[in-house]
C-alpha cells in the first residue's frame, strides 16, 4: 500500500506543473485554480468586512484607475499569447483601505486587490502606485498562491499521504494552506518566497509598462522604500523578500525588456 501511495504521489508531482507567463519558469501546481480562487474570494470578503474601505475621493479613484489599466494590460498580454483561459474565474476588484500603519498592498488569486493608505506617501503618485499594484497583480497571475499551497501540501503531508490529499479533499487542502511551518522547512520556503518576489517584480514591470506607466519609476519607488525602512530588518537569507539593493539591481537589469512595452499615455 505504501509503495502504491508513493507512486501516486510521485506521478502527481511529476505531472502537476504549470508555466509562469513571461519568465517561462515551471512551477508546482497541485491545487485547482477554481479552488484557490474560491478560497481567496472568501478571505477577501472577510478583510473588507473588518476594515474601513474608502469608497470615494481622489485616492480611491486613483486605485481603481491604476488597477483597471493594469487589468487591461494583463488581459491583453494573455490574449496575445492565446492564454486567456489562464484568467478564467477572475473577477477583478480594487479597493483602498484606510490604514496608515500598513505600508502594503496585495492581490489575491482571482484579481482581488487591496491597497492600504499607508503605502500612498511612498508611492507618491499614480506611476508609483502602478509599481506596487503591477507587482501585486503579478503575484496573482503567476499563480504564486497556488504554488505556495502546493509546496505546503508536499512538505506537510509527505509523499505517502500526498495522493490522498489530492483526491479532492478540499478541507484537507484548506487546512494545509493555513498551517504554520516549522523552522526546518520555513527557511526553505523563505528562499522560495524571495524567488516569487523577484519574479513578481519582473512581471510587474511588463504589466505597468503595457498599461502606459513608466517602469523606470520602479527604481525610484524602491529607493524611497529603502530610505523608509529601519536598519533592524532581518538579513536577506532570513527574509521572504529580496533586500532592496538586490531588488533595485534586478529591476535595472530587467528595465530594457520592460521599456519595449512602454507607450506613454
């Protein structure tokens, strides 16, 4: 029985792969898009129900405007690649949440975006906001959430139980997605997270450029972010994100490709 389960697990891992757009990287994908998008929609609504959503004003309008332009760029890119099916189930929503302590934004699978007011002094203008939203939307369309959940299934359950976990038991999938990782596996996932962050930077540059925003603004944004962060941040090898210096250097290297897509509006 053990050998049978192990074989099923190996076959599942070997065949359950997808490809990230633009970079072409192969990624593990053990959870269906529909299930991930469904879970994300529930969590997104919970956030909105417990937060102060800004529904009017110039800042809220800017968040929606930038989001819709990047949405159009993403949909255009996938259509040009004959991959529009990769966005099936997406119902884009862009919300600004009043919380000046949060210098953050995120996008859940399915196109559910939140921007916190605390990030706006750092973005400074619409182009700076496009850097942030392009990056966060890139996480979603690159299916990084599904990839992390798939990695969690493999690490938490082990090879012999993976076949059972993939048999359609969504309760098990949800449980694994929510569990915290022990320190032994956590360091591995931190490195994994940094790779995803760098990939989202790369895709985000392309999408913001296609939306008519100057990708060179990404360097200025991360320089401003670096100036704001305190010196007590953890060393890069213990962080889920690349250091700002690494990030800026990577963006500078990727700018020539992004600028090919840039048409100012």
